[in-house]
């Protein structure tokens, strides 16, 4: 079963089939879901069931999920930056995700340095946070019992700072006065740890910790800056969650090769990465003690020949069979513009090649 394969991977135990997940195919690729499930996904009221059936037929082993997002920064009137959003797809309610709004709430650099995260974003009741984690997890368990479910935090450290300041102000703040910005980072840690403390006290067995550390080109600033100001806080955030006996998965966009050692040192059980990162190198160094998720590149599915897609999938499956913690995914999402016939071919290859 999918659940068993996913749980085995989190516990570094071999299963008879390489487990698999996808991140957005079930949320946006309505034409693909129509072909796979036979459901008329042009009818909005049918999309939810079509999405569930699609995940079942594509044999998802876990469902990537968090419930603490940038909304928790703004719900109490806290300031965040709008960076806009390109078109990715249309959700189950028929709404697109394009956003042309680009603006910053900070007037200048001194306004930025004056930020007190705890005062700005305020504290939530611990009992309510625990209830929220458990409620969202229970809802996912009821809806998707055949796969490993989880909850977690999207705005862990660096991602939270990105949402608050946007890239331009963030990099300016880091570079202009390191000591002043260090106080903001410490203040943000003091604020965000309430969610990790609550999760540790909850009954949810798997936590997704999301923190987009890098661009495709690599770290956004000096790697030693991350080691001084980001990783020590991430380690302190994750510690009580691990001490409570839970599994912790860590997700970062971009090319994170520079930080493989640092991420493993956080004590996580599995790392979700994009195809630009060197998954083979990660597996060689840590595959006997840490799982990893991803592997396939949507650019191969869009631009590669069918022979190239098949060759890459064979390489991935042969590679993944050696590591019990490997979970296949299109690591940079399977967006709505991936041709349907190529997405179907990708799935056919998975079913053909995933058996160990």
C-alpha cells in the first residue's frame, strides 16, 4: 500500500516499490486529472473528488502539507511584502494565482531595522496552535487515509524573512548593518518557535519544516552567514520536535548542495529537494541515515524527447532502488503546462520501473 511504502521510507526501511508523491499535479493540472480519472474537471464541484482519485491512481505515498504560512504573519495586522506571483495554474475553485501587486511596507532601512517581530506579529495561544495542528492532520487523515499525512511550518526562518521583507530589502538589511539585522533574526526566532513548541506537544507524527534557503544559483548570500544566523536557530526549533519522537522532513527550494551537511546536522529524517541539487551526492554521503525526495525534472518532461524521459526515469529508478529513504517526485513540480501525454508517459514509466 502507498502508506506503508511512505512510512517505510521515513524509517529507512526497504519496501517492494519505490514510493512516490507529487506536489501540485493534483491541485492545478485539471486536464491531466480529467484524462486519468474520467471526471469532467471543467465542473468545479467535481474537482475535489477528481483530485483525490488522481492521487489514488498515481499512488501517492505521502501528501506534502503545512498549515503555518505567511497568513500567520499578517493575521494580527503584521506587515509583509508583496512580491507578486506569475501564473502557475487554476485551483479547485477556479481561481488563478497571478498577482501583479509588488510593494513593501517598510519606508526605508531604518524602518526595517526598527522591526520587533514578537510585537509586530504577536503570540498565539498554545492550546489553539496544538488544536490547529491536530485538526488539520485529522482532516487529512480522514480524507487521505492511504498515504502518510503531516502538518508543519512554511515560514520557518529564512522563508519568513523573505515574506516579511521581500528579496531586495532582505539582502539590503543583511548587508547594510549585520548587527542590527541579527537582532531581527533573533526576534523572528523568538516569534516563530511558538509553532514548533506547539507541534512538539501535538499528536501529529510527521512535521514538514519548509525553509527556502537558496536560489537555483545557490545561496543568496555568504554561506557562512547562514551558518551563523540561520542554521543554529533551525536546529533549536527542530530539537523539541525530534525530542517528542516525531519524524521531521525538511524542504528547501534551490540548489542546496552547499548546505547538505548543515541540513543533516539539524537532525531531520528526510530532505525534499529540487532537481538542481545533487541528489546523488546527497545519497552517497547520507543515504544510509537520511531519506530524500525528488529526482525528476519538469524541464525534462517538457523539453526532452521521449527517449530522454525514459532514460532519465530508468536512471532514477535504478539509483533509488539502492536507498530505502528515496521517494520519487517531480522535484520542481508538475505544472499545468506539462503536456498530458508526457505526464502520462512519466507515470507509466514509474509503474513499470518502481518495483524493487
